[in-house]
C-alpha cells in the first residue's frame, strides 16, 4: 500500500473531525457566544452548504494545476479555517472559519480520489479510494467522541486547536509521501472537464449518489430520537451506540472498496439492495434494543459501503477528465445528506413517529437502486464498453 494513501487518509480524518465534532460541542459554543441553540446549529448547516459549493467552484478554479500542489494548498486552507475557529472572538468569525475549512472539503476528497486511484493498479483503485475515505470513517468512530470529550474538559477551542495540529501533520505527510504528477492536460482543462457532463451516465451517477447515500443519512439524522424515544435507550447510551454505527462505517468502507474492485456495478446493486432490507428491518423492529444494535451497525456498514463504488462509478464514466466529476459527486453526497434529512423531518412533522425517517430512508434507497438498474440497462443497450475497474487520467 502506498504511504501516500495514509497521508490522504490523515487529511480525511481531520476534515471529517471538523465536520462532525461540532455537533457534540454546540452547547458550549452556544453559551460562549451567547447565541441560541438554533443559531449555533447554523455552524453545521453553513458548513454543509459550503462543502457543496466548494466541491464545484474550488475544483473548477484549480483544475489546471498539479494535483499534489492543489492538495497541499487545500490543507493550508483547512488549517487556516480551523485556526480561525480556535481563535474566534465572535460567532461571526467562528462561522467564517467554518466556511473557510468547508471550502476545501469537497475539493480535497474529489481531487484526492483521483490522486489515490492513480497511485495503484487499475484493479485496486476503488480500494485506494476507500483507504482515503477511511480517515473520514475513523473520525466518526474515534475522533468525534474523543474530540467532544476534549472540548468538554478543556473548552471547545481546545478541540479546534487539536484539529489544526492534525491538519499540519497531514500537510507534512502529503508533502513527503504523495507523488507529484504532471498537471492534467488530457481533459483540455476546465472546458474538457465540463465536457464530461455531456455523458448522461455522469448525471445518472450523481443521481444514484444523492439517492443511495441520502436514504441512509436521512435515517441517521434523527437516530438519537429513534434510540431514546422508540428503542428506549438512555440518552447516556447514545454516544456509545454512535461509536458502534461508526464502526460499521469503517468496516463497510473497506469491504465496499474491495467489492467494487471485483465488480463495480454488481457490488453497488447488492449493497443498495441489502441496505434497503436493513433499513426496513430496522424500522420494523426499532422497539427491540437487540435488533436496534444489530441494525445500527449494518446500516452504517452497508450505507458507507456504497461510497467507494459511487465515487469510482462517476470517475469511470468521466475517465478522460475525472476531476470535476469527482468533485461534483462529493457535492452530491452532501445534497443527499440534506435531502434525506429534509424528507425525514417531513415524516416526523407529519406525526408518523421517530422511526418514520428510517422508513423514508428505505424508500429513497429503493429509488436509488432503481436508478442504478436503469442506468446499467441503458449502458448495456448502448453497447458501451465494460468500464468496471477502468480509469484513464
């Protein structure tokens, strides 16, 4: 395994920690800046919106530059954003720091996916992408709980100081371990990269990502309410149950990458199908603590097992110019997050109960599976060459 993948994973770890750890520190941040809980929550939604925007605009702005230099520049931006948060004298500056850090998020994972895939043999590229994303999953399993405890013990700013240090370590690792490659020219710069979007399979890949990942995230958004109000767990048990969910993310990411390397389309079909079944079983048995624990792990595992394959699919169909398409797919993950959360919220507002977002998640995942089957059928009918495991660029 190339050591550069570890450096990319370290960057992913820091970015994942920045995105999610704020959830556990909102009470402290709210009290410190004397803002309401709802206003403090904008630090989460503002970050997510900036990720989606940055994945497109920042990637477009740096498309002509050598990718290692771009990754280093993005990590510098990440460090600056978290340093702003750690030093923020006001809520407004804190929000500014969140936005600055978020702008590098989508571009880092989008460009990093292309770089990671280029560091290994063609039949191992989904696994390499999974390795990079493992930093994000480890952030959920270990980083968020320990980052929250650090902030609660020593003040929320200490967590952002720690993330800043992680960013510096990742910067050094990328500089030392990620190989330099020539600036991309095969796709004809930005014009060539945008040309990849003329392929309808690229748009179908984006739709599959929004629906396939959005279904799981819609179920997860309100999981704390499901665990306490439906399953009957104490609130103090929720962090440990979330660690279990995060463990599922990690396992699913690794196994999903390996499965996608063997047969991309078949792997995605089976993963989405099994994820649908898991969500249905979870929703139907959420009153059972034992079934909830089992379902929670497998929801994380099969939910995140889609990520390497979904990222690989769009890169395959945009093989001559994959960078912008890769960034667009990172944006699609965040659009899926927002869509799933919104639909899940609608079911709760309609009085359908706190397991209704899981039912909704299953329905959204089914639609994603149907779009995948349709896209695969269209591809076969057009007699397109087999693309599984093939990436050029």
